[in-house]
C-alpha cells in the first residue's frame, strides 16, 4: 500500500511540474503582449518562473530520492542481517 502512494505521488508531481511549466510559458506570453508589459517583462517572468519550477521540482524529487535511498539501504541491511 505504501508503494501505491509513493508511485502516485511521483505521477502527481510530474503532472504538477508540467502544468507549472505550461503556466510559466503562458504567463510569459501574456506579460509580453499586455499593454503595460513588453519583451523584457515577459523574459523576466520566463526566467523567474523557470527558476521557481526547477527549485520546486528539484526539492520534491530530492525528497522522493531520499525516501528511495533509505528504503534500499534498509532492504540491504535486512539482507545482511539474514545471512548466516
């Protein structure tokens, strides 16, 4: 059951990161073509949003990676403990 939640969390994170990237792209285009905006504002939204999405996705994937490494280490220690 635990693996079910971890697998689905990874899938949901994938979808959130993709939707966030699409949102950043749409926001940058909207900023470029708004009456008060311009190319520079659109590029600022694009750069800022990209950095934010990289940090957000990276932190979540880092947490999932730590979980997977901890689980693998625990399994390896249990195999060592079962050896005669």
